[in-house]
């Protein structure tokens, strides 16, 4: 019996070690709290209200004394960066998010030449998938692009960089294992997963069924609190109907107002805004507050969640 368990334990640990995602430390504030902003789909050299959103982020960032910024991807329009010396990086990032409060680490959910760009702007942390261990929260960045079937089957005029992704099936299996292991082993109060594509959205692109099939069950089984994404150029909050997970879209960093929302009734829909803006997250051991802002810094929607303090006397 003992030997049997030892063997199973060995297999589980072995799998976790081999699938381990790179991990970065982000200390909480002195009082144990953490705050950050979430922005997506932004890089247009300041156009389409990008600069106005950046200005408001600077103000709210200062007010909340943020620890870092999360980018939900699609950072450089229209075609990403041609290389590390593409001026778009500075024109759409370094020269736009100039406020003191935004001179923090930027973690991003899509790979964008991290190590070379970090030499140009040290804020940039952008790998395919990785973990930020922020004490009160475990934040897992998941590279969701390889999940989307149509990018492989029908890429149209897009070119995708699949270096390191093929063979795709193996890549996805190992990534999911890494996410599952990290979540299972985490003792952080808040578990947050960040991807570029929405699991649930009523915006232009809508749901990503591949993520609902493969990623969502792992999030549900491991007590994830928030899934955050961009891709749809809007701000949005949908509560899962079968678990405590909140789906939060912040993809409104520049071009928005698409006007083609699926206005069908979506169960759990709490908030949808078609225009530009961003989101803030404040976490303590017992409470979370999510706030969405528009281009003027006006609060559009607030969501509070609480954690039951564990009652050790009954355990
Ligand atoms: C900029 O934001 C304002 C206020 O939401 C909006 O009326 C305007 O259309 C936006 N401009 C663009 C180019 O999206």
C-alpha cells in the first residue's frame, strides 16, 4: 500500500516537474494587499483614444498604488512587431504609458520577443506562458492562441509564429498539465488565469469553444476565481453559472466601438461596454474589488468578491 502511494505520488510529481511553467516573484505590498491594472488590444501609436486611456491608467494607477500592469495581448497593430528594433514598440508602448505609476512590470499573455524588448524597455515581461507568484494571488498567463482551431485550419491572410508550438497537440497537453499542476499546488488566496482569448464573451469574437472544452474544466476543478482576457475590443463581465469563476474582458485599450455585439441574453452577464477603457483589480486576503473605467476615468462597473476565512476549529 505504502509503496503503491509512493509510486502514484512519484508519477504526479514527475508530471508536474516536467510540465512546470517559468515562475516569477512579485511581492505584495507591506500590508499583504496587491493591486494592478488590466488592459488589452492597445498598440496604435496613441490613436483611437489609446493615449486618453493611458492617461487615465496613470491616474488610477497612482491612486491604487499599483504593483504591476497586466496586458491581455494584441499589443502592436496591425501586424505585431517586425523585430526588436521595430519603432512600433516605443511608439505604442514606451512613449504612451509614460505616467510614473505605470513604470512597473508589464506581464503579457502573448509572446512578443521578450528578452530583446526588455533591453529597450525593462517593464516588458512577455513569454508564451508563465506564472507570477504574487503572494496573495497566483497569476497564470496562458498562451491561448494555439488552442484556436481556425488559426491552423483557416489562417486567411494572417501569419502566425508557431515556433516552439509544434507539435501542437503535445504543446497544448503539456501547457494544460503545467496550468493544472500550478493551480493544484498553489496556496494563494486568489487564483487568476489570464489569456488573450475569451472563454465567454458576447463581443465580436464571442466564446472560444476550444478553451471552454480544454481549459475551463481545469479552472473549475482548481478553484480559479477570475479568468481575464482581451481579444474582443470591449469591457465585459460575465459570471459563470456553474462555478464561482468570473469572466472579465479588458480588451479596450484603443480601437473599440465595433457596434456588433451579440445582444442575445447571456446568463450571468453583469456588464458590457463597447467603448475604450480598462480595469483595475485590488486584492487582500479576504476581499477582491474589480472596477472598470472608461476613457474619462469614470467608473462604469464594480464587482466585489469575498473569501470565507477558514474556520480551523471545525476541521
Ligand atoms: C474616444 O472616446 C470618446 C468617448 O467615449 C468617443 O466618443 C469617441 O468616439 C472615441 N474615439 C474613437 C476614435 O474611438
